[in-house]
């Protein structure tokens, strides 16, 4: 499709969205200040973005009890990895490029914290034990070297009403079993068996 309204230059972009207020650029830090540390200590969920050396992207949620991300110092974070689906797309990307972006969320809070930087993976036994949860050490850990740190305004969450339960449409039922059975030519019994196995994994393998 040849879109005649496509924006393809920085000049066109700035003509449309305008220039940031000088104070906005000043909010981008190269280390974690006290406000960022407090926010991280309250966050039970992050979204981790990675890229491979061909420009392919992956975005993955990571969650646990509030404060599950360890602040080692003002320039360094550590994210524990728990049992998962073993696809490890994000981990492979970190090995390839080491470039990451992180979005920290706190329930009922419209603002988010954004961190960009470099990353490496570690299997240090002492660190994995320090990051233990539910009686099990972390599988591995991702160490983040902070290059940019800034708070994002809350307009997206205000518009979406994400933290307002009365606006929620009801839980969406995602059936991995139904999806797999449809691709494999299976029946409803196969779908139910897969969904039951996944529910058990949710209960027993966090």
C-alpha cells in the first residue's frame, strides 16, 4: 500500500507532534535516583523488550512479588528468571546484542518507569539463591546496566482505564489447548487435556 500520508522524515514527524518541552528532555537520567528505586521496589510486573542482531524484536512480561527486581546499585538491576516455556527468545536476543528496554508497572498507578540499557545473563549460584521465590532459586538472572531512566506520564493508563475495574470487559479465556488441537487436527478432548495440564503447571510450577 502506498500511503500518501506516510510520515517518513523527522521534519514531517515534528511538524505533526511538535517539539518536547525543554524540561521533558531533562527528566532522562543515566542512573537510578531515589524515586526510581522506590518505584522499582513497589513494582510486581515489568515488560522486557529485546532485539536480535537482525533487528527482530521480542517483548516479554516478567512478574513476581513487588520488588522482585533487585537494585544492585544506582546503575545496575538484576531480573530473576522463573520456570517458563523455554522458548528463551529474549535470552537469545540478549546474548546476540545485549540491548534491552524495560517498562515497570505498579498497580493503580498511571505513571510507568522506563529503563534502557545493556544486559547480560548470569548463572551465579549465590545470586540465583538471593533471588529465590517460593523456595526455589531463580533459573538464571539478567543483569541490566542502566543507560537511560525516566518516568513516563500516565495518560495512556488514564485513557485506557486499565486500573478501573468497572471498565473491565471481563476476563478473556485463552485456550492454548484449543489452539494446539486446531493446528494438530485434534479434538475437544485433546484441547481439554492440554488446558488441564497448563492449569496444573500454573499451580505447581511458578
